[in-house]
């Protein structure tokens, strides 16, 4: 003998569910109807976009001003980030140019010092070729106690 499966169906619901189900049916009741005009929608796909945005924000809990402030904030942070990066790259480029310029100037200074040392070393030889004699002793004059003669000169 074959047994058939038996199912139990009841209209009762667990506590609290019946009220939620009834309120959902009452709220769903009849859908809201609205008129959609097709005027100009084929020529301009974004026609009435601003109006749709305003309607959408009015139907939400966040007003339009909050959306606008958020968009402005995001755009300003994006622009600020772009400007800061540009300034940083420009400063880095200027720094590298200055460092290379400093390195070139240091090299020029070292070359000039080497040339000066060579000229100073060859100075006594050139002086002797011109007939000059090196100084043998030193002479110094002390003018600390000097007084002008009080004579007839004016």
C-alpha cells in the first residue's frame, strides 16, 4: 500500500507577522499613476533632467542642498588635489634644476681655483723673467708716535 504525502495548511501566522502583512497590503493598495509625456524625449535624452533630479531629491529624506554641497565638496577636493600635485611636481623640477646648477657652479669654482693656484705658482718665475729681484728683507714704519711739525706751513 502506497502512502500519500499529507500537507497541513493553516491561515494562522506567527505573532507579529499578521500585522506587518496587513499593513503592507494596505500600503500597496493601489499604485500611484503618473503622466509621462513623450514630447522632446527622442530629441533630447537629458531633457528635464534637472526637474527629475529635484523630484528625486524631494522624494528622498536628503534634500537637494545636501546633494549639491556633497558634489561641490567632492569636486573641490579633486581640484585641490590636482593643484597640489601640480605644485609639487613643479617644485621638484625646479629643485632638480637648482641642484644641477649648483653642481655646475661648484665645478666652475674648482676649475677657477686650480687656475688661480697655477698662476700664483708661476708668478715668481714671470717676475724674474721681467728682471725683478725678490725682496731680501722687510722694512716697516711705525707711525704711532708721529706728530706733525708745528711750523709755518698751512
